[in-house]
C-alpha cells in the first residue's frame, strides 16, 4: 500500500509493481507514477499538456 500524495488516501499497488508504472488513486482519481519500488514512492504523473494550437 502507498499513500496518495494528493489526498492522502491509501492506494493499492500490485505486488509486481514496477518503476514507471502509473496507478490511479481511487479517491481523487489523480494519476500517480511509481518512482521507486523499494521503498515504495509515488509522484504525480506528468500531465499531458493540451495542445491548443494557434
Ligand atoms: Zn488521491
């Protein structure tokens, strides 16, 4: 288990979680990237910027 850095909710991670995996917080829906497995660390996944064009 890890803690959502956005809302503090517990986020379930699979046992075979890998670095770089993106998981979604069930509480606030934010996307979290696993930046480290041992110890488990999460970071906000980089948001894709909308390209509005000209
Ligand atoms: Zn959350």
